[in-house]
């Protein structure tokens, strides 16, 4: 699921694997491995979620809600 979703996101943005890899701090080969099914490390997962602005739960196939939930602290602004 993760590999399919990062490939989808990359293609939606018309990026090469090298472009996406550089944006998230990976080698091109490292990004290719993720698209081929390798399991991401925690820091890599966070970087990918932040870069594509999607929820980690969506990336990992735990929900169909793509957007990141923004919570407002009690009595404050986000």
C-alpha cells in the first residue's frame, strides 16, 4: 500500500524518482526501493508525509483520509 501511494503522489506531481528522493533526503536508489516495497524508517516516513502533505495513516494504508488533520490547541491558534 505504501509503495503504491508514494508512486501515486510522485506521479501526480510529475516528479522523477530522483527529484522526490532529493526532496525527502534519500538517494535515488533508496526512493526506488520504497516504491518497490521496502519498509520506510520512521524519519523517512515523516519526511515523505511532510513533503507530500498527507497523513502518515493514509500513507501506510490505515485510512482513506489523505489530508493531515490540523488540531487547534485549546484556547489558541494552530
